[in-house]
């Protein structure tokens, strides 16, 4: 038995409360992980982005190594909305952990239609992947610019009553403006961020290492970028920020929380160690206990000297 | 043993044993087999030793000097023994990850994830088995030899290599009572044209109920053709670049021809073993 001051790991993201702040990042998680640990220990379940129709995804090789990370050009292989509704939703709805469904589309109309179609009982929130660099030519995505972000999020907002999260891209030069545009258009939270566009070449064959030539970088190497953007967005916006990018240790989780994230998503780290999310939850609880902390509020947005820098 | 291997402990769903686990093993030995290959023998915890031939592990490779392999590397199970707590991999040094593996020394701790994927099946009416493999594919097919003996099946192993001294696993196949036929590039005995009559002669004698093969697309086409002509089923172990190895990321897909359609399957999850007739 602990004393009166039990650690409360629950994380609030707008109107939602999760039992802890650790959730998977879209595209790095599936029912297959249930072979390794009990998925109900997670704060929430975030599924691979789905699109409306069926799609095969990019040519192989779809992944390659880089120093302290990886590059992927999976694309969005999708079995479509019907498969999601009939096959996937019943499986995920049976868990206690809330379900977050990630969606994407090539056009605003298609996006809005899909958003309304996935707003089904059993779905807790919708994550709009407006940032996936693999979909549109040369990595252009809605979240590259404030105006396209505002347009698509406005339409998505009108299409659903569920909490709506906008997943941003680190490839934009205007992260703060894009974050504000998403907030102004009615997003309930920001997921910061998706992968950073990159490339790798095999010098012996002089061929790109990825079938799609370019791909998204993830893993520890991109953590400082995602952390910086989390800090920027949390300062610029009133809606909650969910940090994502390179998180693999307890220290990483704490950095994002201190920078202003209300919760975090873990992606690539699960490929190196499939049990990492379960471990992070235990480690966070132990760390808080050892510091005498009882609530995440004592960690979130507690950066010292937050205004010292010259960059906005 | 000085070291007690441990598995990473995480909550497990009630009444459900994890099918695979992340585990710390300890290196028993890591020795060159011939010019190109090395054999890594590990002390492994029992929890990860319910293996099937054809399954694989995802290895977290050490970082060799100046190189930084990040993703785990898939490696077929070469040998395993639950009673003895032993797990073996036969690997070819080709890049950063496998160069990292080559740095492992006896006593080193080493993190593995597995066993993963679907292994070979050996259906009841497959009494006479023919295995045709080349290069490192022989590592993948080697555990079939023990399985064949345990099930009392007759196995013929056609081992192909660039030159006779580079053929692998011959002793292992023979120790399990398999008949071994060595073919190689030097004398041209390894070409599909040379192999076809050799295999057809066996088929004519009623000596082949099923084929097993791996990797090489020339061997696959030959066996697909022979299989179709003579109505002989078979299985192939395939490779693809992987990230998660568990089925989550969709990195490892390949195309298969199933019922007149081309579909994609994950090598790590639906495979790495597939019906020869469906492989492309
Ligand atoms: C299911 C499975 C079982 C395997 N079993 C064995 C085995 O028993 N013994 C063995 O020596 N090798 C095996 N391989 C291949 C082995 O995974 C690769 O050789 C290894 O990942 C190369 O890593 P590296 O860092 O040394 O080389 P890298 O520098 O990453 O690559 C060197 C070369 O290997 C190719 N390669 C890289 N990763 C893979 C991969 N996942 N599959 C196929 N080719 C790859 C690259 O395209 C490149 O041409 C297997 C692969 C799979 C998918
Ligand atoms: C293999 C792979 C597939 C991904 N697929 C998606 C996806 O479908 N939708 C999405 O929004 N993000 C996707 N991502 C991005 C991750 O969700 C995450 O934003 C990014 O990888 C950074 O986090 P990490 O460093 O913890 O992986 C993918 C990432 C990887 C590595
Ligand atoms: S390697 Fe991730 S799905 Fe196969």
C-alpha cells in the first residue's frame, strides 16, 4: 500500500481523460502488438491512418536505417472504410483503452466525408493526418501552410462531433501559424508531430534506399525537432498538444511534458523494443513516486526560463 | 552458467502466453563457418524456444566501429534446443548490422525478439521431401532436417553454392539422415537447366511429395514449373526489408498470386513461409 498520496497518471486532453499519457503513434501500432503485452495498459489506442478506398501503398524497400533513426515510405496501404467499420472497429472497441482513429485523404471533400463516416460508436477521437509527407507529391501536405490547414480543419470540424486532433508536420517553416490555424478552425488538440522528410542513397548501386526515393525520418534523431515544435505550439495555442517524435526513454517523455505536452505518442521506439510503452508507464509512475509528485499537472508546462530564447 | 538469461517483464493478458518475447540472451560462441558465414550460438531463456523451423528472430545488432545499425535485423532460426537453452543463427556478413553481429564475443548479452512469423508445415501426406536451396537460404532450411527426422520423413537436400567449398549445412543435413546432393556454379551443375533433369528423375521414381526452397528467384521459377507440371506442392521462405517484424508497420510486403489476383502479404506475419505456387 502506498500512503494517501497515490500517484495519479491520468492525462487530460481537452474533454478527454486518459488513464496515463502514453499512447502509440499512428502507423507503428496494430493488433499484432497484443502478442507482446496487454494493450489495455495504454492510455489510448491510435490506429494506422486509414483512407476511404483501398490502396496498396508504396513500392519496396519501404524502410531504411539512418543514424539514431529510420526513414519510411510505407505510404498509406488502406483496406478502406468498410473494412475498418466491419472488421477493425469491433476488435478495438472491445478494449477499455479509448480508440483514436487516424484518417487522411487527398482532397478536402474526401477528407470531410471520411471524417463523418468514421465518427462511429466505439471511436473516442479522430486524428486528422494532415501531415503525412508520403501522400502528396514531394511531401506537400495540408499542414505545410496555415491557409490549407485552416480550410481542411474547418471542414473536418463541421463533419464530426467527436474530439478532433490535427497532426502537424515538422516540414513546415511556419509551425506556429499552422498550429494557430488548426486551433482557429476548431481542432480540439494538436499532435506534434509527424515524420521529417528525408532521403538515403546506397553509394554502391547509386540507387535511393527507398522505393519511393524520399521518406519520413523518425526515431531519436528527430526528437529535438519534435520537442522544439511541441514547445512552440504549446506556447502559441490554448488547445492541448500531444508530443510525438523520437520518444523512447522516460527522460524523453518528461522533456515533452515539461515543454508543454499533455500526453505523448511513441512510434519508432516500439520497433526497437516492442515492450517500451508498457515500460514507460511503469517508469513514469516510479519516477513520480520517487519525487513525491502525484499529478501530471506538476510536470506539464513547467519549463524554467521559457522566454529566454530569441526565436519565437 | 554464470549468467541467467531474463525476459523483459511486462503485463501479459490473463491466461495468454505471449507468442513472442523480447529477451536477453548470452553469447556462447560466434565463429566463422567458412569464408562468408558465421555461426552465432546463444544461451536463450526457455520462454522464446518454442520455435518452428522457418520462423525468425529480430536481432538488435551491436554497433560496429563507426557504424550505427538502428533497426533490428531479421535472421532465420538455424538451430534451437529448448532443453539445452540453445538458439543458433547462421549469418552472412553483408552490412552494418551483420558486421555488428560479428563483433559479439562469448559472454556478451544480446537482445533478441521472437520467435516470429509462420514456420514450415509438413503435411501428413508429404512423406518424401525435397529441399533445394542456395547460399544463406540453407540456414533457413536447415532446421527442416531435424523436423523431417522427428516426423519420420525422407529428405533429399540439394545444396547449391558458388563453389563446392562454400556449400553449407551439409554435415548438419547428413547428421539427420538426409541425402545430400551438392551442386555448384563452377561446373555448371547448379543452373536450372542442370537441376531440372536431376529433380525430374527423382519425381519419376515417386521420390518427391513436396518441395522446400528459399530466396533465389531462379530456383523458385523452376520449382513452380515442376510443381505445376507434376502436381507437387511446396513451401518457400521469403525475405523482405523489415522494420517491426511483428506485423505493425507494413514495411515487409511482397506480392502473391492468389486465385487469379495479385495481393500483398506481410513477410513477417503471414510469412516468411508461403506456398511456392503463390510466390512471385
Ligand atoms: C525472414 C528473414 C530471414 C533471414 N534469415 C537470414 C539468415 O538466416 N542468415 C542471413 O545471413 N541473412 C538472413 N536474412 C537476411 C538478413 O536479414 C540481412 O542480410 C541483414 O538484415 C542485412 O543487414 P546488414 O545491416 O548487415 O546489411 P545492410 O547494409 O542493411 O544490407 C546489406 C544488404 O542486405 C540487404 N538486406 C537488408 N535487410 C534485409 C532484409 N531484411 N532481408 C533481405 N535483405 C536485406 C540490403 O538490401 C543490402 O543489399 C534474412 C532476412 C529475412 C527477412
Ligand atoms: C513505419 C511508420 C509508419 C507511419 N505511418 C503513419 C501513418 O499512417 N499516419 C501518421 O499520421 N503517421 C505515421 N507515422 C508517423 C508516426 O506516427 C510518428 O509521427 C513519427 O514516426 C514520429 O514519432 P517516432 O519518432 O516516435 O516514430 C509513421 C511512422 C513510421 C515509422
Ligand atoms: S516488418 Fe513491420 S509489418 Fe512486417
